[in-house]
C-alpha cells in the first residue's frame, strides 16, 4: 500500500533510524488512538493521557498547520489544496503523520488525536507502524449521546487566536468573550454550526463514517460514554482504568 504517492518524501534521519533499530527493540513504544465525533472531548483527554503516560500528543490538525507554517514542500502542497477548497487525501494525512512521528519527542510513542478519520486511514496507519515494527496498542472511542453533545457544543466558545475552548456553563472565561490565557487574550466566538440541528446532522455523519473504523479495532476498542454530568476527571479516570485492563 503506497502511503505517499505523488507526495514529497523526507529521508529518514539517523536519529529516527536509531530509535527504530535500537530503542524500540529494547522498549516498545505505546501508540493510543482516540476516536470521537465533534465535541466528544478528544483534545482534552489527549492532553491528560499525554501527561499521565509521559507520551507526546500528536494532533493531526496541529501537524498540518506546522507543515504549512514551516513552508515545507509538503506544507506548500497542503496550503495550495486548502486554498482551492479541496479535501486532503488520506495519503497526504498519513504523510504528515509519518513525518511527525519521526521526531524525537515520539520515541516513547504517541497519543494520536485526529487520525484515523476514515477506514482507509486506519489501514494506512497500521501499515505505517507495522513497517516500523510497532502497532496501535489501544484505541479509545468517546461516545457521548446527542443530548450531551448539544449541551457541550451549543455552549462552546473558541478562541480565535489560540484555539482554546470554553463552556458557558461548566467552564466559562473569567472575562466575557476574552481568552483567559495571559499570553493570548484573544476574542472568543461560537461556531455557526454549533446549533442543535447541525450537531445532530454532524453526529449522524460521524457515526456512519466511523462505524467501519470502530469495527476495525474490534473487541479491543475501549468505549466510554460520557454524559452531561461527567466531569473531565471522571472520563479520564474511566479511560486510564480501562488501559490498565
């Protein structure tokens, strides 16, 4: 399976070769995939798990933005596609993830947030890791019900500058409409599609698209169903308990 057809390749560095051939043979890395629709809480859980397990958090969205900001050959290709309003192919997403995972910060493994989003991505990710002699160790699916998602998203505020999120009820900003981060203080806004009808439609689309991905991970998939009453700590505790198994 060709991961990077028509995509500029980056030669493998000696540091990553050493990681694969020596470090990973002495101690296998841990790769955890987080699945979940809009508002499921993947980003928050990823940060908590990364800190607890001492693993790096790989956000696919952040990795894409880094490629564009660094004006790499791949980043320029991505920027051109985005500018033309075209969707990024699964192979491009995997090429970005492949390059990101070769950085030294991932030598112990990674919390993967934002991939896989399609069944093909789940297959390509398995192929990529298998070529390195490693694998996805755990897959976690966050599955709040539609009422919980409506509660979360219809009250969600996002910073235009840094991307931090707030909740009007459970996690409001100290100053209305302004990001709390002292190094940011950006304007907060509510996404136009964070309304009940749009949320129901997005959830329905996600469930249909994610079904084959969830089936791909089979019985090993850890499923957590947060409710409106579930705190971030409760979800985190449930997931960490399941990981210990």
